[in-house]
C-alpha cells in the first residue's frame, strides 16, 4: 500500500511540473511539429464528447486523466533533450515562458481589478 501511495504522491507533484514543461515546449519553435500535433490531438480527444462509459469502475473515471498524463509525458520525451533541459532550468529559475505568461496574466487581472475599483469609487462619488 505504501508503494501505491508513494506513486500517487509523486504523480500529484509531477503532473503540474510536466504540464508547465509541456506548455513551454509547445511555445518553443525549435520543437518539431509532429510531437506538438500528437499532444494537441490527445488533448482534443480529452475535451471531446467521446468517452468511455462512466459505469466501468475506475477506468471510466480516470481514462481522460491517464490519457492526459500519458500524452504530456510522451510529448516531453519526444522533444529534443537539450531543449527540455533548457526549459527545466528556466522553470527552476522562475524565468520560463510559463512564468512570464502567468505574470502577464496576473498583471492584466490586477490592472483590470484596479480599474474596476476606480470606476466603482467614481460612481459612488457621483451618486453621493
């Protein structure tokens, strides 16, 4: 039982890292188009209405999760090793494409929130 728990725990921590790495590799022009296409096709299947029946114990509930994890893992392994190491180092340093995009999104959200608060204050002042 402890070996199963250990595997499940490592999967929980590895999935986000592999997801970030896959995102960075998808955005990298040096990665061949074939692995990118295979990953996108797999992810497309996950969000499509095609699904195994949910009445099948375990398989019906975890098939899409397993497919997603497998697709990302195969994609990362199909990418050139030097590029993967480069992106892993950037992720460790907090300078990856993922980090830049997340900071950009957070910056946009912050500025929109500030603008919204300012508009609320202006409306409140006008109404007073």
